[in-house]
């Protein structure tokens, strides 16, 4: 069985194989899952793991962004994720806090997806 460090390194390697827009798309997807699942108390344990995953995605994505403003925005996102994680017991127990996080995660998802440029690309025709 892999230990935590080996699993994290394996996850990082898979994440870094993709181009930066796809990495940001993956981060946006994780934020979208957080937004959808956090209002539902049975999913708070899974959401906590997604918050950790999103924080790692930010950590791994920022160095490859060429736009300093976008780097700064993602650092702000990482701070937000850290606040959620550091206050998890209180946040997960409070419905209004969960709803607020859902709204924030949804906004971050939209912004990160915009940064990715994935929505601007023309569909590939076969």
C-alpha cells in the first residue's frame, strides 16, 4: 500500500501531465463538486478531501501561469481553501456556512474556468 507522500506524488505527476488550461479546468471541476456537495451534510467528509485536493491543484498550477494577476488570484483562492479547512468543524456543522461556501466555490469555479480559456476554444470537428 502506498503511503500518503507516494500517493500525493503520483497524483501530482498525473496532474502535471496536462496542459495548464486542463489543469485549471480540473481545479474548476473540483470547485464545482465542492459547491454542489457541501450543502448536503452526508457529503462533508468527501468535501473536506476535495478542499485539500483543490489546495494541491492550486499549489501545482500557480508556477506555470504566466499572468501574475492570475497567480495572485489563485493564491487568494488557496488562502480561502485554507480558511475553510482550518475551521472545518464549525463550517461543516453550520448550514449557513456550508451554503456560503457553496456560493464562494461556485464563483471561484467560474473564475478559474475563465482563466483556463477552455470555454473560448472552438470545438474540434471530426
